[in-house]
C-alpha cells in the first residue's frame, strides 16, 4: 500500500488539477479500509472507486487490475448487477487500450448477462 501511495503522490505532484487530488485522497482512505473480513459489498465499492480513479486519468492497466478485483468479489458474492458493471467497464478499458478482441469478449459477457434480467 505504501508503494502505491508514494507512486501516486509522485505521479500527481506535477498535475495541478485540484479535483484529482481530492479523488486521490478519497481513494487512499478507501484503500486503507480494504479487509477480507469486510462486507463484500464494501470491498466491491472500494475497488470500484480505485478503478474509476485510474480510469479517469487514463491509467487503464491499473483500472483493469482493480475492476478485476471488483469482478472477483462480485462473483464470490453472486451480485449480478456488480458483475454486469464490471464487464462493461473492463470492456471500455480494453477498448481504450486498442485490445479489441478482449474488449469484445467483455462486451459479449455484458450483453449476455444483461439479457437475463
């Protein structure tokens, strides 16, 4: 966690946008609360906020990492809505990385699961 914090602080020290610093502070606070004993929904929300922070700055590799963690927690808890959103956001991230085959795979999973509702 500390290496992650140091990395983000160094990265964003050159960025002057206040909203990014606000987002990071909120993200750091949530990162410290991740615990396997938590309610799964709480961890899912934390992973989602971290992934969204990375996605909003265009760091799609890190966003994918946290969307995958969110997806794993969602699947373990059998939360279909959360799984659905993970597929959608993963598809978007891979699309922005020009990894179209992987993006298509997640879009198809999203559409298949969405049909069941």
